[in-house]
C-alpha cells in the first residue's frame, strides 16, 4: 500500500516537472510573440509623433514669419503700440492654435471634441467677464479709430482731463488739479466725447454785457482793439465784434477771434481781465443784478 502511494507521488512529481519545463519553454515564446505584435502599432505611433513634431515646428515657424510680416504692416500704418502688441500676439496665437489643432487630429483626437471643449470654455469665460470684454472691445475700437491720443484734453460723461494712458481696458486722465481719473473704455467708446485739443487752433468767444446808458460804439471799439493788440490772437483769421442780444438789464456784446489751442485759456483769461479794466477806464458800465426804485412826484 505504501509502495503504491510512493509510485503515484513520484509520477505526480514527474508530471509537474514536465509542465514546468513546458512553461519555461513557452514563456519566452509568448513574450516574443506579444512584443512582435506590438511592433506595427509602435511604428505607427512613432510616425504619428514624428508627424506631430513636424507639424508643430512648421506651424510655429510660420506663425513667427506671419507675425513679423504683419508687424511691418502695422509699423507702416503707425498703429498704436498697445493695439499693435495685442494684434500681433493674437495673430501668433491663432496660427499656433491651428497647428496644435491639426497635430491633435493627427494623434487621433476628435476635432469635434476639441471644438466642443473650446466652445464651452469660451461661453463660460465670456459670461463671467462680460463687462471686461465690453471694455476690451471698446479699447480696441478706440485704438483703431483714434478719436484721441495721449496728451489730448478730452471731456466725456462729466469727466475731463489730459489723456496720460490708453490701455486695452481702461483710459487714464489727469485733471488740471493733478487728480487721476480712470475711465472704462466701454463707456468712452459708447458716449459722446469732446476732444478739446484735436485741432491746432481754436475759436475764442467772449460775451460781456454793458448798460443801456453806456457808449455802445466805444465798447465795441475797445473789444476789437483788445483782440487786435493781443500777441497770441491769430490776426489772419479775422476778429468779429457784434451785439448778441438786448437783455433786461443791458446790451450783450460778443467778440470772436482765433488762437492756438495751447494758448486758448491764457488768451481768454487775459482778455477778460483787460475788458474789465478798459471798460472801467472808459466809464462803460457792466451791469449786475440790482433793483432800482424811482419815486415820482
């Protein structure tokens, strides 16, 4: 009985050894076969990666060349520096994005998935930055249309000052008393705007009222001489002195002349002061609100 069990155990061990020998011979063959089956796929993947690298390299190179060509065009157009930099960056990013899109398709990534992802991201971004994008669009419009430039004095929405910076989102003004005002470009591009210094010369108009008892011709002569003798008045443009209206308390005179835009306020202040002094010297009354009571016998 014992002898029989020993024989069976020996046979079992022989079978196990044979199986182990077969597995040892089979395992290398399976690994080699598996690796051989991967080779075509790896080769195709290598070709795709190489194609992607070539597409990206060529795409980025083309983007740089186009950016330089567009930059030279903008230089000839004398485009604003801020807008020029933004547009050049946009051109470069667009071409690079197109190259990445083509490369992704080459790797087997679905273009529909990319478009859907970009669309969702763009919608979420536009909703969260709606006001900012409006100001950005306004800044692009201002830089392209150029209703004003740095150094101009503008008036818009109750605010006024000298333009010190024009950004893509905000415009900065400095007031006469050296306050800094920051205005969103969206409101500037959609509002009525006055550019005080857009022209080289500006017409100055001063109105002054004299009493009915005063010498009208003498007053008009004084006004005309004040403008004629002022060194900052452009004499070639002519000087006009006129009766504007007949008011309740006096005669309203007006005088018009032209001066350089930069000299406007100096001329206005100086002439206004000289009018008062000259009228006082000539005995011409400048009426003010008063009540005259007369008693009849």
